[in-house]
């Protein structure tokens, strides 16, 4: 990938005859996940990947020690 990407979900190559690719990047913990194929990308987006990761993101763990 070229350029800067702040995080979130990016989907590309959804034109006829090309493989669909979805990338998820968490800007807080740098978690990256890639899904390829039209059916897998559709299922991936339907599962709300951002909210699923937000619930288990290690960057959201609060340090309770002073």
C-alpha cells in the first residue's frame, strides 16, 4: 500500500473480474487483518469488524496502577 492510512477498513477491487480485498487496520494497536474474495469480504463487512476489534483491542486496556 502506498500513501498514508490512518486506520479503519478499506475495500478495493470490487470491479467485475477482479478479486475483492478488504484490509482492517487499528491505528491504536497496529492490528492488521486482510480478507480476500468477494464472499469473504462480504461476510467480513457484515460482521462489523471495527466494533469486534474495539471490544478486544489491547490499546483500550486501562492501566489502573498509579
